C-alpha cells in the first residue's frame, strides 16, 4: 500500500521546534540563574519574588542615602576637629599676649598669626563633601561663610531614613559649633582678639581669652555630638545590608535556579536537541513512499 510520509515529516518538525524552545529556555535559565523569569512560569512565586526584589531595591536606596549622610557627618567631624586644634593655638596665643611683659610689636606679631588662624577657620567652616557645603544647611550649593565671615547659609539640617518610619537629622547646624551671631561667634571672637592684640590692649586681650575658650568648648562639644549619629548610621547600614541580603536569598529560593543543576539541564536539553536535528536530517523530504 502507498502512504504519505508528510505527517511523519510534520511530526518531526514540530518535535524539533519543541526541542529548540526547550534549549532556548534551558540556556536562558543557565545564563540568568532564574528558574521563573516571567509570571506565566510560576505566578505565585514570581509575584512574591517581585516584592522581594522591590525590598532589595528599597534597602539599596536607603544604603546609598546613609552613605551620603555618613560622608556629610565625617566631613563635619574632621572640620570641627581641625577647628578645635587651631582654636587651641589661638588660646595659647591669647595667654601669651596677655603677658604684661610683651611689647606692642610682639603683640602685633601675634595678631598676624591670629589673622591666619581666622582665615584657616573660615575655610574649614566652608568645608565641602563633594560639591556641597556641609555647614550650609539646605543652602549647601555655595559657601555659607562669606569673605567678611558673615553666615549666609541655612540652619536647617537634612534628614536620612534609618529604617521604615525612622528618620534622623544629619550633622549639626552652623550655629551649634560656631554660635553664628552670638557672643561666642567663632569668627567674631577671632576678629576681636586680633584687633585687641594689634591695638596692644592688654585688658581687651584678657577679656577675649574667656571668649576663645568658650568658642573652643562649643566646637569640641558639637564634634562629640556627632559620634551618636555615626553609630546610628553604622547600625542602620548593617541592618539594611542584612535585609537586602535576605531579600536576595528569598528571590533565589522562589525563582532562582541552582547553577550546577541549570548547567546539567542545559547539557541534557542540548543533547536531545542535537539528536532531533540528526533524525530530521536523515528523513526524506515530504512525498509518497511505498510500504508493505
């Protein structure tokens, strides 16, 4: 009898296409490490994994904000440490200038050093983290202290999220360490001290000694207050890192594929595909063949 071999050819073609699709899927699994890459693969697992991915991204964004906040605090802390050091030197110069055995010329020389200290302090008060001035508040795109020493910044402080619903103000505002406009205004104290030394005014020098000491104590106290913020950020960062890791583990458990298993499966599917190709190559083209 004569039968058509077209149906046999068509069945083999479909089998070859199916094997090709299986191979592509196995290859994608091996490359991406994802067992379920689309909702249709596993709707429930994919939905939960998507939420875990959102959680991972949220924690990563939080960590980036924490790093920025930590940088701002670190720059403030170092700046205050340096200011405290030079203010200590200003205190030493004041004590030296208060000595009644000094001449007017010697006090004038000390006044010159105080001028240099004032310029150094003003530079440190305009410290930057990246392109932002850390003592400028929200007006942090320009130096908060101008050439005259006047404060032109803002006293508000940015905030950072430590955890869901938990926020913390970052750093210290300029008035805390520098008493901007107050009796212990750091730059004003140095200006007055310089003037007193240049004028050879011993009484004024002695009066300013207490102000210099008070300014130094304010800076030291403000610097110490930053330690608690640094600790809080370190803890928040560690928690965010752990939460991010957990979210990644959950995603892998839901839709991930074991690397070794995925590779073995790919090799198996590739072997089946190659066998199907060989069979297809050996079949005659569609037509009529005679059997029986």
